[in-house]
C-alpha cells in the first residue's frame, strides 16, 4: 500500500490506496480477530482495484479513450484522477508500482494462512 500510495505525484487513485492502508491499520488496532476474519476479502478488493487502476491508466494512453474523456472533463480533472498522458518510459514507471503491489497481493493470497482455518 505505502509503496503505491507514496510514489510519484498525488492523485485520487493513489489516495484510495492510502485509504485502504489506513482502514486496515485502524481495523487491526481495534480488533485483531476481526482483522484476521476479513483480511482475505480486503486483499481481493485491493487486487481488483489494482487491476482496474493499471487498466484505466493504460487505456487512457490511447487517443480514442483519452480524447472523449478530455472532452467530457478538463485536463486538470483527469490529472487529479491520475489519468495522465505519459511517454513510454514514464508510463512503464507509473504502472510499475501498482503491478508490483498486485504481484505481492497475489502471493499473499496464494501462500498466506490469514483468514483460513489451519
């Protein structure tokens, strides 16, 4: 969460990652038992969100997607959301952190015993 939410510039999509992190942290502080009961569901939600984040960021690079969005909103609004136009190297860097987070989440879901009866 922190890797993704604190990287590059601030946008609404990255703020949502920070909200996920803070909610999980607060939930763990309040009740570790409830945290263990719902952590698998939260990991799935974050994984789906990461997939949608990378997909939206990638699709926004195409003029057929970006131009209608730009006509419907302003450039500043798209930038605030996190849908910027990037050069190839910048796009790779901006997509790298959510992809790494997605890989870590997939490994966590695959090999973790959290939320399962042992």
